[in-house]
C-alpha cells in the first residue's frame, strides 16, 4: 500500500501488479462513510476476489469530525438531527441537498480527474463508489457532473438530491451499477434504497441489486457479489 494525494485528497493505493496500485488494470475507487477513518475500507482489497491487475484507491474524506478521533466526513452533518433521526427510525432524504455536498462533489471530481491523468485510467476502466455517505458522493459526481465511469458501486447508500440525480441518469445509462442494502438498516432506509434502484432502472441503467438480511454494513455475501461485478469491468 502507498499513500498519494490526488486533487488535494489523501488516497491509499493498493492492488495492481505491484500490490501498491501499479500497472494498467482497472481502478476501483471506494469512498468511506461518515464518521469512519480514512483507512476504514482499505482491507476490502484483500477480500474481494478480482483479477490481480485490478487496482484500488481508498480516498480519505477531507473533513475531521470534532471530538471523534480519526473520524472524517465528505460533508458535515447536523449530529443532533442525526441522533433524532436514529431514534425515530430511517426515512427518505431524497428531496434534500445536504449542505456542503456540492463542494465535496467538486473535490471528488478533481480527484477522479487526477486519477485518470496521473495513473492513466480511461473512463471505461474506472469504477467509482463507496459506502453510505461515500456512495452518495459517488452518485452525485456521476449523475450531476461530467463523470462517466465504467461502473458505479452503491453500498448502503441512500438517495439525496434525487431531482438532479434523475435528470442526469438518462445520459449515464451505459454505466453498470452495483447496489446493496440491508433490510434492517437502522440508519438509511431500505425502502429509499429500493426507490433509488427503481429510478435508475427506469432511466435505463443496468443495476445489480443485492439486498441482504442485515443492518448498515457490508457482509461477506455482498463482497462476493461485488467481486464478480468488478471482475467484469475493463475486461
């Protein structure tokens, strides 16, 4: 593993022929969720069953969360409101545009452009995604910006800014999508995830939907399916 900055964002690179992100294989970019550390998802590259040439990039969100050691965010949340939402149960945020998300998305796009420029990754060999808030950042980049990757990965995400996402989906219908969500997720609504799936399919996107009996997590059956999905990109 090696660390490098792309577009001002610290990234851990793994996989590839040298196991440090080297070579010219497809690049899988996975962004962690709110409150996690920059290394939260790095271990996944050793679990996912993909060809050796596949490279992985694990970006570290730019914002530190005060009072929580090592915790980071792509954009900040109202923690009091988040606690209230947890107490009331998961709901849809589809009509909301989280403060700071657009600036965060601009940073993600700069990072992606730097990946393509500095690592020599053509769009069709680029897979962009993440877990929870990281997946929302990926969706916002793909559906509202000039980012057309070879694949999109949504792990326990939820729709936000859905009006704009829907407007951008038709032009991204060639992007295959992998989406998973726990049926008992206490944080982000399973029904909202189904809604996002249906909107993407209605726009013509090919979507691999992997529901599971669990919570806000990435269980092994999801990783097995994800490995199969990633192995089809760029080959």
